[in-house]
C-alpha cells in the first residue's frame, strides 16, 4: 500500500468514526422520565418564636434570610412539623436526586398542624393573621420555585390549608384565590389566558385539571378531597356557607371531566388523579375492636370508587398523602379483579412519628403508566443533615414486582398476606424506617393489610373479622 492510499484510508476511517459517534450522541436516551411526589410538609414558621415579629413586617421573599438568623439549626425533632431546616433539607435532597424532573406533585398540607391556634397566640390581630397565612403559603411556593425554577409543580389542598383551621373550608373562599395566585407561576404556562383560567377554576373549589405541554395524551386531575371527608365542616367566612355544595359540585365536575375524556375513544387522555385524603379506611383510627373510621363520607366514597372502576381504562394512577405514611390502596371490581390503585406518599413532617420521605416515580411516555418508584428518606438519627438523605428502597428491586399498577399492587397484597419477609419490609417502610409504631403494626397486621384493599366500611369489617 502506498503512503498516499494509507492516509486516504485513515482519513475515511476517522470521518466514519466521527459520524458514528455523532449519530450515537444524537440517539435519544432510553431512560424514562421521572417526577417527584411529596406530601404533608406542614411548614411551621413559629418554631423560633423570636423570629415571628420580623417575619410579620418582612416580605415573604426575604423570609429565607430571617430563618437563617435563628440559632436553631437542627431539623425538627421526632413528633414535630417541619421547621425551616427540615424544609430546605428536603428541597435540597429532591434537587440532588433529580434536578430536572418532569413534574413535582405536592399532595397537600402546606401549613403546620393547628396553624391558626399557633397564629392566634403569636399574632392577635385578625387582619394580620390572614396576611401571615398568605405569606406562609407564598413562601412555600417561593421556595419550591427557588429550588426548581423550571419544573412544573402541581399542588393540591390539604385539610390544614385554610384560613379557618383543620377540615374547615368554604367554596369560593378568598383563601382559594390567594393560593391559586401564589402557585400559578409554577405551572410554567407562559400564558396569561391559561393562568387566568386556572385561578378562576381553583378559586371556585380548589380543584383543577392540567394538561402538560410536553406530554401529548396526558392529563392530570387535581382534586380537593377535603369536601369529601367525614370531618369536613364549613364555618369559614367569605365563601359559600353550604356544607354540601363544595363536594357535590366537585363530583359533578370530576364526572364531566371523565365522561368528556372517555368520548375521545382511542384518543382519550391517560389520566393521573392527585388529591390529599385517600378514599378507603383510616386504619390507624380503626385498629380498636368494633371501631371503623372511613376517610370519606360514604356517599362520596362510593361514587368516587365507581368512577375509578368505570373509567379505569383511562386512569393510570392516583396519588394521595394525608396519612404521613408510605402506603397504597387497590380497588377491585365486582368480579374481584384489580382495576385501579392509589399510591400514598409519606410526609416531610415528622409529626406522626415517621422519618421524612419523598418518592421519585418513573413512567412510560406512551401509556403514562408508572414503571417504578424509589423512596428517599432522612435518617434523623444522623447529625449531618447534608448527608442524611439516602435511598430507602427501590420498589421493583425490593419486592421483585414489575410496574406500579392495580395488578402489580394486587400481587404485592398477595405477598403481604403470607410472606413474613415482605410483611417486615412493608412495616419498616410504612413509617419510612423510623419504626416508632412497628409493634402496633405487627399487633394489628390484619387491619393494615385489609386497609390496602378493602375500601368500604363493610368490606373492611368483613376482612378484619376473618383473621
């Protein structure tokens, strides 16, 4: 081979290698998109009472700097709601885990427990009280935006998110309009018309739909399940004083959304539903003999489960919070086949004895089915909060089950019925590895197992009595 031919062949080889490398670089990644689910932050701005006066006279965008002045740098203690240190620790852990998720879903309870009671003790003036609540909600939105400035963040209301206290909310209350305006920028609509539509819809009852820009064929229905709760009351001033119109109107809205989507046939959107209080049974409140405590009013519970059954072909996931624990629910049809499910995300708050946690879900872009999730948690026994957050478990690896759907979670229920190792894992992860109540879980295991699949009072009672 002559020297000229050799160099020509070498040149061609280099060019082909470069083209192959370029083609490989341009090939789309096979990694599935991810989103973060977090719940029950219960942010408590009163943890250091010496800061409250400064917070009252300072714009919420500067609250961050005030909290940093506190000598209390440790995260909230066991049994307490989230202080500033815990809140920013959780946000930092989420960002470190995935700095650019497709979405963040926040399933309610932004305000601390007994927020209005704490507020009255610190701020006697009623007009200042509302202003302080407004700024606390705006601060939580501001902080999410600070840590995830380009991510779509979708909140729902919790039972503590109100001017009037726990479970006390009126339709068309000014709180709803304030909340909507605080959070609408995080939808990243880049459209005044869309922003206005969201604010108008949310202001009616705290529920809305969201169609993502980058996910064709996908839609999220974000509900306000406080209206459905057995504990719901309406003593709040400034809105609709009816104790039934909120729930009735929301159920009708949800039915219209589901029906309209179903009429699209093969072009129907795949739906995710997110809300705070899950349907089914409050197992923690139902472990004593003869006591059964449903989460929702029985009429709303029955109707909603009927919707999940009827439209199960299009509803690919449900997300909830409220219990503060890592849990799930499976819905069965009349033939006892699993048709829908609810994933319950653990809390950031430590008030119920669990360690703080959040979950990262992966999903398929075709059918918007959940393929897996990982739970990350804060081991609060570690003194270094910067390194304490870690992967707690990977669902698929832990249980050897593929996918997050009604069928796979039914398979998990079958494992939990008899496999001791799976039971021990579930009990550990239920409290996000704190194990504060693990002995109670073991004593009442049948109650907790029944709660994952028996979603009416009658079915739950029959299940528990079979033990």
